[in-house]
């Protein structure tokens, strides 16, 4: 069974700051890791994903995430946030079993102060 | 235009009643899913369908029954409603049921059971 842990429930930064949202996972096999964003009152939208290759993956709107097998982590980063980045961010893991079943973390609420 | 349509957006029901949540996707996808999100629990996987066949059911209660009349439809019937069923229910889809596919979400149906 996969588990996903997002240690920070809330993160608050100022516009223009950099931010890192943390995600740790637990699974012994091959997995896909993803980040999704949810703006208030909306469904989740895909940001980026990793399976293999370059551990740093680029997503939309300047987001990137770095996979670390040794730390079992897939942290999301942005160099300079905008107020419109305020949303809840979900990390997700899906086992590479050929059959899809995403498990989501509890989410991190990011507030960007203009 | 939204590619995954969920109806209704808001739903109020009385305890013990039955409701059907509608989901239609126009992405040409072959796999569809239901997730539930509430204040008490993080985003929770409920069902997955691939080519109109049930792939996985993580919902303990038989009061929740998915219904797939067409490949691009996956409705959710909930019987004998309880206050604990109050949540936002998200429909999602992906190209097929493979692990590497990206999930696309609808805007959700917010259900309140009184």
C-alpha cells in the first residue's frame, strides 16, 4: 500500500518569495509521482509528474519538483510566487502496476500575500 | 468549456433519501473515477472504471453504486443517505486505466445531508 505525507498543512509567503511544498511517500515498488493544484471551489488540476529519468521535472506556471529516492520525497518548488498561486496543492502517488489508482496526500494550503 | 461535467454543483438531501450524482466527460477517455473530499478526510478514492467495467472499489458501503450507461458517463447513486456522506464528490477521467496517465477532474458536486 502506498502512503503519501504532506507535512505542512498551511504555508504562507509573500508574493515574489520562493516556496517549497514537501511531499514524502512510502512504497517499495516502482511508482508515478504527481502534483495537483486545487483552487477554491474547483476540481484538481494537473501540475507535473515524475516516473523516471531526470529527477527534476518542470510543470506549468514555473513550478518544478524534484524526486529523491534516498529521501522518498517529491517536493514542489517555485522560485517566485504570485498571488494567483494561492491554492491547495496535493501530492499523489500511483503504483506502476499497470493499473491506475492514485493516492493523494492531505494537501498543503498555500497563501500568497500580495 | 469544461470537459468533465458534474451535475448538480450543489445538492441538499435529507437523511435516508437517495440521490444520483451525474458525471459526463468529453475528453474521449476510457477510464473514469469517483473521489470524495470532506473536512474530515483527505481526497479519498472511491471507484474506478475502465471501458465501462469496474476496476477497483475502495468504498466499504454498498450504499454507493456507480452506474455507467455509456463510456463517457459514470454516475454515482447514493442510497439511504447519512449526514456523514456530506462531502464534495469529484469525478475524474484518464486516457485509460494505466498508472502513468494523468487524471482530469470535474468541478465537483457538493452534497449536504441534513
